[in-house]
C-alpha cells in the first residue's frame, strides 16, 4: 500500500504516518513545517518506508509525484487559533488550492481521498449537539473565518470532485483532539492548561468557564480516520468524543491528575468563540462501528506525561 499524508509532521498527521508505517505501508509525507514539527517524525525518519518532502502543498507539482497512491490524506493546514491567525492567507490557500491539487492527484491515481475538515464548520452552534445535517452558524467575516470558511470551502470542493468526476472522497469532521505530539504553544485548551501548569502560571479561563468542549484522544481519532478511509462513505462524518465537559470541569480534572494546586486567571471570551461543542457520532457508529474508548482521565495522564518528558529533554 502507498499512502500520501499532507501535513504529516503535524499533530494528527504524524500519528497517521506512524499508524501506516506500522502497517508496512510506503508513506509519503508532505509538510512545509510552517506549523508542523520535525521532532514529531524523528523516530521514523530512518524508516525505509518513509519519504519526506519539505514542500508547500500549494506549490507542489503533482506531475512529479507517483501516480500509484492508494490513499491520499489532506491534513495540511494551520489548525489552532494561534496558528491560523498568524498565517491567515496560508490557511485559506492550503484548504482551497491545496485541496484541489490533492484531489487532482487522487483522481489521477484512482486513490481514496480523505479531507480533514473540522467541527469549526458548525461555528458557534445554535443546537447543543451537532449532527452532520446541521449547516452551522459561522460568521463569514469574523476573526475565525479564515479557518472556518476555508474548511467549508474544502468540503465543498471535495464534494464537487466526487459529484462531477466520481472521485473517491471522504470528509472527516474532526472535533477537539488532544494527546502527545501537540505543541506547548498550540493555543488550544489542553496544551495551554498543561503548559501553564508545568511552568507555574495561572490557568487561563475565558469567560466564566461554563462553555463546554468534547475532547477526543488522538489514538481514538486516528482509528476513526483509518476506518473512514477504508469505508465507501462520501458524505461528512463527525469524529469526536461526545462526552462533554465545561472548561472549569477540565481544570478540576487536570488538577486531580497532576496532583498540583492550580490558580485561575479569567479573561474575556474571544469573539465568535463557541459556547458548546458536542458531536453527534451516530453516523460514525453506524457506518464505521467506531466510538472513542480512551477516557479523559487516561488521555490527560498520557498527555501530561508527554509534556513533562519534553521539558526534561530540553534540560
């Protein structure tokens, strides 16, 4: 099997690369390292089955790539608010031009193509649980629109290629995911909290902390992505953990696991920040036989261990 993963040095991408290497697949990884990290692939760089291209997907010539890929995963994109607000144009280009290029490559190879979309396509939802049939509530000109609208466009062009040229496509709507391999300065809630905890800083809580998140451990997510790639489903599928926690509940859980007292610094809620995020994963259960297995306690413990190990490596 020959697999291409764009954004393969990123958080989710590197775990997907690791999975397919473990299956003896030949894996091509494309990443310009704008937000991806070489250390995420360090233990695999000596593998004879890994080909790494430090390239920007938007300027990549698909004519120079092999034409016999079986799977094409398009994960390249800044994903955290910190990153996509730092690189807004790059975010929009990689989800538009980059997605089109990878779709053309998949079509040429007759490969299965999987686009990594996001729960951000639902915006700040008006309903407590978001099924794939919900069209969302997105501000098209707000500060998050460079990511939200880019991902919505990515879904639209993916479906266009499927409808008009019969491309074999899949769309994974990925909800909040965490685990080893995240950047300490990622800007999302779990790396923020753990990094602040380990550096002796107050944990930053926006608003009153009653907004909720549903948090999926990386191993569960990768399993869902792999199962979706193996399926023949073309419509979007939610991949996330439906167990819902308030931000303050998450603070309490981290304090309990770390066995360290924490202090909280409250700040104003950012514009367009969603109040509730909870996926309806009925379709994933029905179509893929998938649902998350790793509890928040276990996942947070593994993630905390990872961040602590990174601190020791730097000393």
